[in-house]
């Protein structure tokens, strides 16, 4: 249930009913909490199919923390099943780039910047202070002046848990059902149903099994 006191009602009405940059289908909606900055440049588009896109959620009472969403010219964000983006986070989709997402949650102060393409699967859980990049954002040239560090798409498959302070770099696929432990830099494909972290080696599927969103103390 929406808490209208926490929502910017003017922005809610504008982005859901009047903004030409946003295309909604099957009752999909944007829910902008207070202090949300949503900057949509020329010909950018957000396509929402099913579910609520909550931006700036879970903020502390009386906090003025901002949450930033920016789509540069011709950028596209395709959203299925909604998402929940906590306060203080940033999503930026650069010119002509595409972010494709199914249902995901993104905790405070995390950042996704898309230069080419990033895909988030169903039930992806992104912890605090996570950074996901598909580019180095500045050129590295060889002796002949050729760019050697082109962007490369990032794919995060279904039911992936990315813990706090993780850095995901360009060109990687994080396999379905995997857990990326705290303070890990991911610069290679992980495979499916593995734990990956700085304190333990990658574990095979039979050693791990599954994860869920419950508190460890819950029955």
C-alpha cells in the first residue's frame, strides 16, 4: 500500500499521466518518494510493464536524502514487474544505452551506470554501496591510437544476491542463483549457483543450494 505522505504527489501525477517519456502498460506505475530527482532527456524512454517502480524508498523520517534517476538522450529503461530503489541511490543511462530489468531491489547508496547495455533478471537483490558499470567511461588507446577498452554488456541473471560494497565491471555475466559476497570485485563470469567472495573460493551448486530474502533468525 502506498504511503501518500511519503510520496511526491505532483511528480506522481506528472510521471504517470502526463510525461511523454514514460510509457506504461498493465497498470505499471512510477512511485516517486520525496526528494527524488528524475531527469529524462530528449527522446529517452522508460517502459513499465506491470508492477510499481518505487524510487527513493525506505528513507529515514525527516531525511532529505535524494535519489537520482537520469536518462540521457535516446536512453531506454525497460522495466518488467517493477522494482524498489532505496534512498541515496543512482541510476544513470547514457546516450543510446539500454537498461533492461525484471523485479529487483537496490539498497541505499548503490549506483548503476549504463554506457551500452545492462540486464537485471528476476528477483535480483542489490545491497548497499554496490557499483555496476558496463564501461570504463574514458578511453585507453594503444600506440596506434586505437581504443582498447570498449564497453561490454553486463548480465545479472535471475535470483542473484549482490552484497555490500561489490563492484561489478564490464563484460561479465553473474549466473542464476549466485551470491556475490561483500567487498568483491567481479571482472569474470561467475557461473550459476555459486558463492563468490574475497574470503572464500567459488563453491559448486551442490555445496550451496539456494538463498532467500528472510532474516537468518526467522523460522
